[in-house]
C-alpha cells in the first residue's frame, strides 16, 4: 500500500464508501437481498452518527477506507438533522417484509448489547460507538491509527473509562492487543435466508490516562 494515510472528521461525502465498508464487514448480503443490505448499512451508519461526539475517517489517496466514532456519554445532545436522517433510513426498511425481518434481528442484537452493558454494573463515561476498516487495508496499522486517535480524544475530554461492543464477525482480538478487557459475552442464535446461525457478542472496556 503506497498511498498516504490521512485522518480527518467525517464528511457527508464519505457516506457511500462507509456504507460499502459496513455492508462488507458485517456481511449483510449473507442474510438479505442486495437492496435490503444497502438500506440496512445506510441505517446502521445513520444510527451511529446519532451516537457520537467525535469522528475520524481514514483516507488513502483521498478515498475513505476506515472510520471510528466515540461517544462522550456525559453529552446528551444530538443534532436534529442527524436524528431525522436516522429515522428516515430506518423507516425505509419497514417498507418491505424482508426489511422488517432484518430490523427485528438487529433489535435482538441491541437488546443483548444492553444486557451485556448492564451486567458490567459500571458507569462508563465513553463509548467507541463505531469502528470499521475496509478489509483490503487491514494489517497496515490503519486500525491502530484510528484507535489511537479515539483514545487521544478521550484523554483530551478527560473521559475516565470507556467500553465497546463487538462480536465474532469482527477482529475482536485487536482490542485485547490494545489492552482492553473482555467483561462479558453472550451467544445470539438467528435465522437468515432459511438457515440458522450463531453469533457470540462481547463487551470490552478500558481506562484512559487523563
């Protein structure tokens, strides 16, 4: 990889590339038609944008290839335009039977995430709300650059501790190499395209040196 890596804040023009990364990373096309997979990835991105106070997008040759979002949980405000876009994206999924089915699946995932968080019995000040890297650009230190940028932000904001959710579709050992501790896990069973599958979901946490 010869291109230069540049980090900057999220811009609306990044949407198409990031939607593609989400769709590939979480393998939406395995359990939904291409049209629904695209809508689902768009809704996921818009949902994450309502749950962040800091973003960094990694560019290689001016093309978005990775992103990280952090939420300062002490900050409760969310811009109306972001919330409206999220609601419209989610509403588009309910226009088809398949869209409604995958929405129910992800509602189940959200419930498990909240159970994992509750089980820690910890009040967190920060959350890594979204973190993804284009598979073609993994292994070159790009993820580490994004993660370090997130930690720098949390130190600047004096965020004492933080957590994140991940699962077996992701490179979860990455977080252990970054010194994070697994605080819990749950297995989620689901059906997609007539087949059943299982997904192990985790919560990790860490402290920052403010």
